[in-house]
């Protein structure tokens, strides 16, 4: 979607939030409004009703929205003094709080018909333009997202410019709900959450199998690419986090504990550990580029309201790597990383990937020349790999430019996964150096990169992307052997042993169900391959291979099957 239309859609959706608030106040005049922003795919309005809304109220509210839309009321906006605003919103403690937080003496006021709202503006011109709307749900929320504040009710919805777009979205949403990874995780016995540790996932054997496969796959590639794997502590003392700047900027999201009456933090990021290891002894230019990879478990405190299955957890593992190199090595390193990122995403059948390059912001640190060298290296690496990218001028971190990769899944959603972040700050901050060929002490450049990002989140993404039907190579149980009668069990056992020798995760169905029942069970378990074995197969030493979608191949020899296994691994 072009940036312009994205912006227009935001304006439309935010206006739809006002329309929802207008409808709510019309039907339930004692409701207290808080805020109603546009979101990634719609809008919400958080309100404090005098009696809780029920699902069936949504339909009435939506009808009322259409009523005000049909009236085609002009939406106007003006600036008023805070003093006047305090009078207008005197009965609304939330709006009063917002008024105090707005800098300056003036605040914005929007109006449509009798309805007024505190707002900085950015609306469509009249309610008649807000036609294609749908209220989607009711949920609990808290003022400012904080559990210690007043509990509120959130009314969410969406709006589009055309009926067709709205219809497509609703269809896609229905599909997404059907294949919600939390639902699949339960159905497929992969993971669970427990109230004893909200936001901390428990992996069941099959789920852990998948996580391990994700890690094993990447580990093999990293090995080929000259990375070396390290492991650094999950807890380090506060001094380190003060030095890295995390304490100052990220303290609210960190967990702390005392060891021998000294304060330690559980790491929210893996970088400082890698840096200490680099700095442990003098480094020579001969060692560079030094590629240190770490599958690092991090903990970050997220508000309970935003936790969302594996997508938003309080503990997750990053497929992290830190590359220490000389400025003239940046381009080759980035180029190799880009290739690796594409190789990995293609393996998971993500065909469409969008790439953004964020450049120097106003408040940056590091010399002009370093920024220029680095940014040009990133650009040139992208161009040499023929990767189209969007230039995001000024959107880089203050400490270096970055490349971000977004994958598009089978349901048309976008996920930001891989990042390549250059860092001029930490090498300075921790006084990192290497001895150059001419014997002088030089400062290396540090590159942070992740491909999956959070492995947990990536797991959730692929689960939804494949709608639970994971490809053969990553499925926790790959093959199920189904005999027509017990007479074929010895043959099944023989094939099972052969499969094991190929490291295939297989199981023999030992139940006394008829074949149709065994097939049904395997389908429910979403097993990619079933080997159907009857007397004919046993006597001819062949295999009937039945795929998850019901397609079959008959008369396969073990050699044929083994070739298929290798093709799909
Ligand atoms: Zn507004
Ligand atoms: Zn890092």
C-alpha cells in the first residue's frame, strides 16, 4: 500500500472511532469516553460505561454509526484554550488528564452534529465518508494500558474506503481466527501458558521439537557462513546495564534480583554479553570480521494487557548475532547477511519480502564519514543483491543505520522479522578495539542481526502461515505408519527402523482401528505423510504414500521413499 493511501486510511479509521463514540454517547449518554485511535487494521475506542456493554450492544452501536453517517454531518475542528476545554470536559477525568499532558495552552476540539471530542485533528470532512465500517469486538482494557489504573471496555472495529476492501478484510480475519496459533497450539499439543507465569510459554514435547528444528536449521547455515556460537549469562550486574544504557532507557521493562546483596538484571538483550566476551582480550584485524552468534534467551517485562500467545511473551529466544568488523568489511558482511535472510525466509515459503533501509536521524552520534560509508555499504549491498527497498530517510537509530525485513504470510499479513542494525555507539561506549595491520589501535564497527527475531514469535507466525500444516521437514511427527491389519506390523517395524536410520520422526499406529479411522487420526494430528501398508505392499515390499491432503502415490520402493525424504528435508 502506498504511504499516502495508508495515511488516508488512518484518517478514515480515526474518524470512524469518533463516529463510534458519537453513536455510543447517543445510545448510552452516561458513558465516559477516553481515547479512540486508529490501529494497524482498524480503530478502537476505550470507554468507561455505567453498565458493562454486551456483545449484542455492538450491533445497535453500529446501526447508530450508520445513522450518523447517513446524515452526512460535517466534521469540524478548532483550537480552544485549555481553560475552556477543562470546562467542557469537566465531568471526564480521563480527558482532563489528557488536557494536562498536552504541551502548550491550546488543545484541539472536533465536532460533528452535537458530538464533541478532544482531539488534535486529522479527520475526513464529513460523517458521510465513513460508510464501510464494522464493529468487531468488545474486550477489557485499562486506562493507559496499566493494570493498576481504571478498567475500561474497548470497542474495536475497522473501516475501509470500499465495500469490497471491507469484505476481503472480514474474510481474511475469519480465516486468521480459525488458524490462530494459540488455538493450533492447543489442538496440536505444542505449548501452553499457565497463570503461575503469565507470558512465559511452556513447550510440550512436540512444540520443543519444532523450536529445536528451527534452531538446528539455522545453526547449520551459520556454521557454513563462518559464524561461531557463544553462550553468555542470562543475568549480569547493574553496572553493566548502566554502561550499556539499558538501565537508563529500558529499566521499566527489565527484571531485577539481588545476588549477595548486589543488584543484577535478567538480560533484555544479548549484546552486552557478546561485547564483554569480545573485550576479554586484545583483538587483531586478522580475527575480523568476527561473527559471534548466540541463541539468547531474554526477558522483557510486558504489560499483561498486551501479552498475546507466542506473539508477545515475557521471555523469548533471539537468534542473535553480533559481527565485529572494519568499516571496509561492512558491505561484504551485509551482502552475506541479506543472502542468508532470503535463504531462510524462502525455506519457510515466504515469497514476498519487503525491505526498508533506515538512514541517519537528526540526533545521531558518530562521524559524518562513518555514517556515509556505512549507509552506502548497506545500499550497495542491497543493490548488488537486486533487492528493491524503501529508503526510510532519518528513521535509523541514533547509533547507526539499519535494514528491516518484513515477510508477508499466506493470509496477506505483514510481519517484521529480520533486522540488520549497525552500531557505532556500543564500540565507543565499551571502548572496543582491534590492532590494525600497521599496529595502531582501531575501533571496530558492530553489527547486530537477527533473522527469526524472537524464535517463539516466528514459531507462532509459521504455525498460522501454514495453517497448522507444517511442511515435512519441520513437522514434529513426520511420518505415521498405518497397517491395514496386525499381519503387516513386522513390515511396518522394518520400515520404521529404516526411517529412524534416516533421522525421520515416525510412529506406528498400533490401535485396532480400521484403516479409515487411522487415517482420520493422522489427519487430525496433521501428519504430513502416512505410509499405508496392506498385504499387497508387504508381499511386494512397496509402500503407498498418502499425503495430508489425500493425494496418494502407490508402489514406491524404500529407495523411492528415501529419495522423497531427502528432497523434502
Ligand atoms: Zn480525532
Ligand atoms: Zn545486539
